[in-house]
């Protein structure tokens, strides 16, 4: 579980059986293979779906602003950015995954 969390935090060295063997290129390659298998087996998590939907809404608002030049769209874009930041902060709880695991294990 620890390795999976580290990998999802961006440290792909943890895909290795021996942490001292390998290269960053191979780490990225194996992470892609493992993650593709994970997605095909389990699908996207609710967090990822929320994140993708918020990013889509933000992109649509940016397109609408470019087309209409309506400055209110900039305010709506800022609201979507705040929502994205809230989602990225561990679903709005303010704790990282590692902090949550430590709390649960106590």
C-alpha cells in the first residue's frame, strides 16, 4: 500500500522490486503498464471522475469566454479553479492520503 501511494504521488521508483535497480525511463514505462492494468480492472476512482468533470467545466468556460468576451466567465473560471484545488486537497478534507492512513492506523 505504501508503494502504491508513493507511486501515485509521482515517485515512480517504487515500481521497482529493488529500489537501487532501474532507470527513470523504465520506471515510467512500468508505471504506465501497471496503471493501464489497474484502470482496465477497476476503472477510474470517484476522485478522478470529479477532477475530470471539473477540468471539463473549466475548459468549457474558457472557450465560452474566448467566444463571447463576457468577463463574468472569468469569475466562473476562478470558481472552477477553486473547486479543482479543493478536489486536489484530498477531496476537500485538507489531509493528504498519508495523513489519513496514519490517522486510520492509530
